C-alpha cells in the first residue's frame, strides 16, 4: 500500500512540475508596449478588461444595447473581430456574436470544455 501511495505522490509531483513549466512560458505579441504605454492608450475599464483579464459589470457597457451597423474591433490593436450583422441580444448584459471575422479572431475553449 505504501508503494502505491508513493507512486501516486511522485506522479502528482511530476504533473505539477509540468504545469509550472508551461505557465512560465512567455507569449510573443505583434504589439509590444510597456504597462505605462497601455495605461496612456486605454481608459481605466479598458485597461482592466484588456490587460488584467477583467470584465465590466453586466448591462453597463456602451455596446450592450448598441445595434448600429459596423465592425467591432479590438481597442488595443484595432484588429477587426466581429460584424454588427452577427450581433444578437443574449440577455447576458454583454455584447454577443454568433460569428467572428474569419482569420482575425480565435476562440480558446475553457479547460472544462476540452475532451482531453
């Protein structure tokens, strides 16, 4: 029994080492700015959402009930992400789209949606 517990302990330890190694990898971005430069370009809520992975409160954003024709683009890099014709009212309090502009945006599935 002790041997099995030891093997499981070593296995868990190895898995945690691998997770730490992956999270330390640096991503490369097309636009590189200092945090001071980002703070100068973005207002407080934009900075919070784009740089700190935050979110605005539901039903408070200027684009929640905004339905004019046009293209929705990234505030940081101006990449076009969605066309207004694909916007719909999901009732969540945030803009929702059923299709992105091909080649410019990507969807990263949360880990709980992964089949592996």
